[in-house]
C-alpha cells in the first residue's frame, strides 16, 4: 500500500514529489519529529492525500464532472495544510531545513541549543573523520585542529574521551556533542555499539539495546578497543582516558569502568544510565565518577541513584552525583521530549569542570 500511495502521488500530483523526497513512509517520523511525535497523525496525512488523489481520479471520468469543484477545493486545501506543517515545524525547530531534510537515520538536533552549552570555544576549528576501531564498528573521531595530530610530545597531548551514544545509535546529536567537547581540548572517539544502525523507532531501539546487553562481553570488547585506539594516537595522552555516555550509553560507560582494570580510566561520566549498586562490584573502580540524573526519571529512580552513591562512598571512590529536580529521563537531549535547557547547561558546566579538575591538574 505504501508503494501504491507514492506512485499515485507521483503520477497525479507531481508537485508533491518534493515532499515525498523527505516524506516517504520510511522517513515520515523524522520529518514530523518537531511537528508531531504521533505516528497516527502521519497516517491521517496519508489518508487525506489519498482522498485527494481518489477524487481527482474520479473527476477524470465524464460521469463525475459535476464533482470537479470538490477536486479544486481539495487541491487548495493540501497546499494550505502543507504550508501549516512547514511553518509549525520551523517554529518548533528554529529552521525549515532541520525539519524538511531530517532523515530517519538522524535525530533532529537543535544545534543552537548545543552551542548554548559552551559558546566560549565556538571559534575553535576541528578535524574529524570516521575510523574503524573495532571489527565492523565505525566510530567518529574529532579533535581540535590547532593540535597536531602527529604530535608525540606527551606534554602537548590531549586527554582522550570514549563517548557512548544513547539508544538511538551514533547519530548527529552524539557527533555534535563530540564536536562540542573536542572544542574544549579533548580528542573524542564517539563509538558505535549498534553496528552502524541508527534509529528513531522505539521498538527497534529497544531491540538494539537489549541485544547489546545480552551480549555485554562483545560490547565491552568494543569499548576496550576504543580505549586501545585512542591510546595508540600520538596526540592522545594514554594516561588520561575518560568514558562518557548518555542513557543506554551511560550504563555502558559504567560497564566499561567495571571491566577496564587492564587499562584504568581517569574518570567515568554517567548521564542517567543503568546503574549497579553492589558494593563489591563497584570496588573495581579506582577513579572519580560523575553522575547526572533527574528526580522524575522513572527508568533510573532516585532511590537507585542514592544507593549507587552510597556504594561509591563505601568504597571511598571520589564521586559527584547530581540529581536535578523536576526533570525526567534524557533531559539533556535537545531532540527529546524531556529536554530541559537550563538543567542541561548546568550539567554540561559540571561535566567540563569535573574533567578539568581530574584531567588537567
């Protein structure tokens, strides 16, 4: 039915082909991310366009000539409707381009909000590239261009960061965060735990995260390979490696900390990730931990966060645990429903201060 729908629109309504370029049924969700997060509304749009096409097809027959006025009205209506969609999307995202060109492989990102997190280094140029750091995993590597990539002088090297994506995969949001952190003086490797797959579909997202958790040994090997790759770079200080992750990636950041005794980290940062609260297990960590959470997060309850903090303290592990009031899960994601800009800005400031405190002393 989806193919027939597209063919009808292309044949009888070629003027709408520009919309189909970005609004095929496989990309509807991303096109309307900022307009409506409900798939039912997407289907309603399909029904409306299908009705318009049907009326026009019928009016081609002599028997239905008297209904051509309906056809005319229906041609005017969608134009107004599409204009309303675009204006609404632009108003919510701040730009027509981010709404119309977003594909299902990327999360629509409000870059203005990301820049707002730290505008002090906005003029720092970056060098980035994709790298095959483990098996079939292709990561995103970025560092300040002012630093010589081939510099082997340890005093001039930079700390390395293993950045771990959320449950959507290595999308543009994570790459933008990698860029943001790199501008503050870090070599960042944003890893890929989903074998190149990026999704905005919740069901698929759950499947991917569950697969990784069911195969944690493989995920840990992936992350440890990221450490190995970073430490092999001449412009990275091998004694200053950090892990940082959000959501699913936050939990994986902790898992890396629990399994990297062969190459101890300098710090672990967890943004509302799945936690471990067992004292004996957490005793494996021998470096500072930063935890960022929201008190309205039903995925990571406050009681669990406090138990995690208590276990860290019991093991004399330096830690900074911050629980923000009134915010839920994934509050630091500019493309999410729970995005809280003020709390995100404060959390990012704390992150930079934490890194500076433990890596640049």
